[in-house]
C-alpha cells in the first residue's frame, strides 16, 4: 500500500490512498495536510463537537470506500476495530488483506445503468478521471450510511497509526463518528456558515462540465462549505439544500448525492 502525500485529494485521501501492492508507509504527518489536526479532514467546524463535510462525497471518495470493501473492511472488521489501540497502532493490522466483504461490496455498488444525464451513465461518471472530483450520485440511504460507518473506522484508525505515543494522540480528536446529517442540521449548518461567509453555492452544469478541468477540485479545496444544485440524502431522506430557486437544472433533472456530519469527542 502506498500512502499519499498530496494535499486535499479527497476527504479520506487527506489520510490515505490504497494501492494494490507494496508495504504500508506510516511515516505521515497530518499536520502537513490540515492546518489543525483536531479538525476532521475535509470538514468545516460548526460547534466544538460538530463538523460537516465541505463538499458532498465525491466519486474518488466513494471509490476508496469500494476498494476497502473489497480488500480490508467488513462488518466483522468493524467490530474488531472497536478494540484497537488509539495510539501506536500497527497499520498492517488495520489494512490486512483478505478482510473485505464481497457481499458488502456488491450491495454498495451503484447501478451502472442509471443515468446522470442523457448519454452519461453512472458507471462512466464514477470511473472516468474527468469526474473524480464530482459528487457521487444515486447512492441509497443504506449505502450512504455504510460509507459513514466505514469512514469512522478509517479516520479513527489513521489517527491511531499516526500517533506513535500517547502524547501525540492528544493532538487529534479522541474519537470521531461520521453519520448522515438530519435535514435540520444541514439547514442549520448553512445558516451558520452563511453568516460567517463560509458558504459557497454552485448553480451550474455539474455532470458534463466542459470548462476548467479542476473546477470541482478547487471547490473541494476551499475552506467553505459548498452546496450544489442537487438533492442530498439526510437521515430523514432526500431533500434539496439550496435556498435559491433552480438556476441550471429542472427539478426532474436533479440527481441525489450525500455528505457526512462528524461528531467529535475532544
């Protein structure tokens, strides 16, 4: 496995990118990749214990999730990870091969015959490098919830891997828990961040953008929370987060993505 040194690749790519072979390199410095290691990667702060994703989960993030379901993570592994040390953790323990779940992998796959727009199916949209920074779409409520559970395990584990001693572990949250936000939490986050001038709204072509290749990467790299012209999943179901009227799409053209909210134990 090869660890990424690239800043702001995706929320979990801030921590790692899994490759197909090679030893795990744990010589990583989260401080180099986020200004404040107490802030969960890829999120913006709402309260002392609550953070929210800056952008909806992207195709790259979801691809990492599927890769881990195939190789490293299962519900059995999820239970085992509850007993792992929170510092001095051996990366080989976390990323031991042959611990994936074919059943979970199959259930987490998005139907490739769904279309995000005419002549563009989900399979091409999710796999083409052109769209790696774009929001993943058509994930179900169950798939999104499973993603949040996996992400919780991975972030807590990487904090434990990076902290070789107990004193180092105190630089990071004692524990993070990712889940889907409620609709009220999402609206409250938007209200709060709008007042702080930390809210970005994007109303333009999402699924066949022919302008700047890295437009969505730059949006992801922003310190703002970005809301797109699309629906998002909450734990109460799908909703439309934008306060503004539709600008680019018609209501029946909107696709559905999701983002996570993160509860932190300091």
